[in-house]
């Protein structure tokens, strides 16, 4: 009598394919897609998504909710932060809340990560369903990211908008752009007028309309908002404590043109807003001549670490005299050249459309203005991100965690890289492969120059040094490109203290950030596949045993408050912040990867436990156009209610949750 099939055998048959070649095209006209070759070290390989169909049931119901979310969400909202970083028009798109926007946690330092997750989810959706709607959305995102990288490769270009009198230039919030003026712009004048039209688009305090200075000691600035939200002019030769100031009386309206002017003559300084004198100081002893020669002469940028001005500029004029009240009034209804004030004789800029990054000076002094980025530009043409390269630079000298300054930049790079590689594999879009390959070329150009001690320090820093599953994705990309530099790049993420301890079966996980380390091990298994170095595989196998079952809850989840405690005391860690959903996602990936090498039933037994008891319930049974509605933590205290809208949205767990569904 034949032995009955066990559930374990059924799971093995359901989850894994034979060694037969994959089908290259599915029914329904789906475009041929690229495939990753199965490593020779794998005894088994998975079915491709296009070869799997879900019948009716809870899995299909959950998946349909996420498919509908992916089909309906406006991807231009996700692309907003990328376009802004490149100084491109955002088309009025509003970035999502939570971690993906400029106003997200830790100054939005993780923005871009969720976009990568979303691109992966769309790629899975297209590979699974063949629905052209998903391919079209992928193409939109890949096309936009191609434009973003092209813009980052060049000097910033004017973003033309409708001005007060004609054309104007807008600094999109998140572009980190400013206008650099020549050192002679103030002309050493003792009497002066500075006149400008501005249209602020964000209400951050201390944004500079202009700032002329050398440092934080000698300067003269006009802020669109001070700490009380009103315009402020100040001049000093002894830092903030010595400022001689003029403060406005009301906030400038957002999205509207306002005229600002400052005059200094003798001991009298006056601040005008829309033609009205709103502040006057008759005891001023400082003027531009007292400042001497200044090196930083900026529109939109501060000599302090203040936000860059977000909004538009039109018609900036500098005069070597104090305009009269009548002259200021004339500027409200006429262009300067047609007003009683005339053009500024020290400097005059109209910000009309320009083909490059410069504006001519209409004063006759030839003081060309130039548009610049506060951070200069990328160190390599392959750079692609939703923020400047500064986080990557800072990490190289950082010795401790501070996510308000540096929040896991290589983690975010991984999500973007993974999304692009998945887009290429699903749609065969060469642009996606070029972007992904370029990102790895850029990372190699940075990391290959660093001493090993620096790399070890970086990767060991909590949160700031977190790099997610980047090793796995780089190795996957290497199997496509065959570039030796890409395999070498993957090895630059070796965290030797972790590898050596785990390879020796020494448990050092107590106190570690769980999700920072689980995906590292999946990457090391792929490095074993590519190099044959057994320490990678041994480390991953031993690591898995340190977590399962020793730090595992009954639902298959792990971690409390995102961290691991001592081995074997799991009951004492139960709280309302257990089982971070990302940990389950990544432990499933690691279990699956290890099973390809070793068909020990424990890997699939764990997979079944976590899939059914945590991941399946991590998606709320509800449709939502705005959020994917998945969990972050799974509280295991009695009576705990799951939160499906954690931390204002677009978190790491919502990203992995989209992929899991």
C-alpha cells in the first residue's frame, strides 16, 4: 500500500519546481522577460511567478487587494521626491506621507525606499498576471528615473514657471538648489536697496531669500520666515548676538507673489513688504561696506544649516542707494525697468528662461548669476537617489548612529536597486538594467576606495550602516551583467564580525537589530553560490538556528521592539512591539534560500508557520487607495489589536508587506 503524502511533502511539491527549464512566455501575450539562471549549488529551484496560479481562497483574496492598490495608486506621487532631488518639475504631485516624503521621520532620510518596494510589487504583479496595466506603470517609473539620473549628471537647469512679470525660476522643495552671485554684487556700498519678488511654496522657518556672508559671524540676510513665521532682515559682524534686525508683522502667503525690499541709508534701515514699510530701525551702525569682501553671496541659501528656500524668484535688483517710498510703490505695478526705480545699478536679474544654469546681469556690470546645488553633484554618473549623495559621504566618517543625519542610505539604495532589477526581469526593459548596473558601478566607485577597517565600522553601525538585502540583489545583478566589479562590490559588504562568529557557531545576536541582520545572511548565501566560499553558507545556516526556534514566537515572528534579546528567553520578551513584519519577510526568504541548498524539513516547517500565522494576517482585509494596510509590529500581549496604518505610512514593513501579498 502506498504511503499517504504528508503535508511536508505536499508543501515541497507546491513550492518548488523540478530542474526543467523555465517557460519563456506565458499565455496572454506577456512580453518575454529575462530570467536569472539557477545557481549550480541549488538542488532545487522555484517556479517562476508566471507559472503559478492561485485558486480561490484567502491567499487570492489578500493578493487581489494588493493588486488593486498597485493598479490604482498614482506612481507620480512616489516619483515626486526623485524628481525634486534632480531639480525637475514634479507636475504638482504630492509625495506620500510617512517615511517617503521630506516631512517624514528623521527629516525624510529614508525617502526612496518605498518607491523601490512599489516597483518590485508592480513587477511581481505583472509577472504573475500578465496584465499590461502593471507593465505600463513600471515603464512610467523606469522612464522617470532615467530622466532623474540624466538630470543629476548635469549642472542644475532652470525650472521655468510663470513669474510676476514674465518668466521666473522655481526652486522645488527637495532640490537643494540656490542662485550663486559674484562677490562684487554688493559693490561695497554704504547705502543700498535690495528688491525681489518671491513666491514661497513651503512654510519652513529661516529659509533665506538672500544671504551674503563669509560664515556664521559676518553676514547680511533676508529670511522669508523667522522663528515667529514673519520676514526678517539682519546684518552683523559678530554673529547672531550682534544682529541689527528688521522684523515683519505678518507671514508671507504661500503660493502667491510677494515683493520684499530692504533699504539702508545712514543709520536707518527699512523693510518693505508689498510696498508697505513694515519695520524700521533708526539705530543701525552696519551696512554692506562694513562687511567687507564676502565669499558667499546667495539667493535661497543660508550661511547656517537652514532649509533651502522653496519657491520662485522673479526680478532681483540691487541699488547703491536707498530707494524712496515712491520708488518702492512703483515697483509694485511695473517691471523695474519701467518703474521710477529703474534697474538695479549694482545687479539686476530677471530670471527669464535660460538654456543653461546661468542668468545674465542687466545692470551692465556683467555679474553672471549661476544656479548650483548645495551638495555639488554626484561623484559618479551612476548615482540615483531621492536625496543628495551627502548621506553616503557622511556614513564614511560616522562612528555612531544618528538617523536624523544618516538613515541607512545603502538600505534605501538596495530597495531602489531591487525594484529596478525586478522591473528588468519582468519587462525586459533595458533602461531598468542600465539604471541598476549604473547604481552598482557608482557604489563600487565609492566603496572600493575605502579601507577595510572603514567598511567594517560602517556596516557595524546600528541603523545608519544598515544595508538590507543589497548583497543578494548585487549578486543577482552580477549573474546578468557578468561584470567582475559587481561581484567585487557584493564582497565589500562583508561584515566579518558577524560572518566569523556565525561560521564558528558563536551566538552574538543578543542586542542586535534583527531586521538589519537577517537579510544580510540571505545575501551571503548568494555569495556562496557565486564564489563557493563555504564560510558564507555555514554562517547563514548557523545564524538561522540561532533564531529558529531560540528567538522565535509561536507565530513564526521574531524580535521585540525590533531587537533580539538573549537566546532561549523568548517568553520573557512578549510585549506590544513583537514580531516586526519585515523580520518575518526576510526570515522566509532566508529559509527558502537555505532549502534550495539543503532539503532539511525544518526550513519548510518554519516557512509554513510564519506564512500562515504572521504574514497572511499582516494584510488587513480591506481595500484602501492610499495605503497598503499592513502591520509593522505584531503585539503578542493578551487582547492586543493590530495596527494596519503604522507610523503615518510608507514604512519598511509596508514595503515588504506589499511584496508578501
